C-alpha cells in the first residue's frame, strides 16, 4: 500500500507501529520522513503542454473552417494577381536585380516540380508497360503451349495441366518462347537447337501418360495441320482490351505469328 506524504493525528494513531516510525510530527500533523522530489515544475510543464495542444487543435479547426469554401482555382488566380502587383512595385522602386533573382528562383522551383511530375508519369508508364508486356508474354506462351499440346496428342481435358507445367519451363526470350532450366537453355534431339515445344510436351508422356490420347488416335502426335505454336491466342474478353490487342498484333507482326480469337 502506498504511504501518504502527510496524515492527520487521528489517522496516524491507527497506523502500525512499524509504519509510525516512518513519520515525524510537525505542526500537529505527521509527515513522511523521506526526501521527496518536487514535481511541481513537471506538473506545470505538463499542464502547459496540454494547453498548447488544445490551442493547436483549436487553431487547426479554425483554419479548416476558414478555407473550406475557397475555390483552389480562384485562390491561384488571386495569388498570381498579388505576385504581379508585387513585381510592378519592385519595378517602380528600381529593384530590377531583386525582381530578376525572384523570378529565377520561382522558375527553378516550377521546373523542379515539372521534372518531379514528369518522372512520376514515366515511372507509372514503365510500370504499366511492364504489366502489359508480362500479360502479352503469358498470352504468347500459353497460346503456344495449348496449340503444341493439341499437336502432341494431349487430351482436351489435360491441356491446361500441360500449360501449367510449361509455364515453369518456357519463357519469352527476345520475343521467342524458349525452354529454360534456370538460365540454361534446354536442348532437344538436336543438341545444337533448343527443344521444340511439341517435342518437350511429348517428353512428358513417360511420367504422365494419362495426359495423352491413345497412340494412333485423331489427336496423336504428328497428326493435324501445320505447327502454329508461336501464334498468339486471345479470348474474346482479352481482345476487347484495345491496348492488349494492339500489343498482341505488334508482337505477332514482329515474330511472324498470327493473332487468333478463341471462345
């Protein structure tokens, strides 16, 4: 239990003998016989700080109320008018050098603000471009894998499985789907050439035979039309995105592929 600094005699009489020894009598009262730091200064500083905070809140509220109905455009117009009046006054007083220095400083600040804003826009465009490039890369890889899977004789229901497997291997390198193991190119039967997509998919058969149609069926490897593995396949929803469609067309023209729309 905390001990009181000063207790009256009637309260002192009710204390334990061990506690009574901690007090000394002074002016009819009993005071704790201990050195107590004077905290009156701290209390005063705390009250002062609380008062300052209260005043700042009131000032902020008053300022907010004062400017809440001000039109930013009209405020800017008024600022420019005041600036013009100030410059005319400086001219009339012959303070040409000061006026020139002031204008130069303002131009530098405006230029820096424009540079900052321009850099923000460039960063935003780079980010947006990166997103579109990634989406286009995914479309090209996925479309190529789907068409190669059909040529390799993959079950229709297993094509998306092959696409998911292929995404871990095939990456767009200089606008061409390339098989990679880390940073190393995966080579096929021809040790001098990267493995072709159909060959890579066919190579999945020993470990995942359930992905493939029976040999000799209409979808068996080697059947079908000419390989169009590099074509870009867009869904109808993707084709409605003007930016994405333009990027796909540009990519197709660059790589000699074609853009097809799927349901």
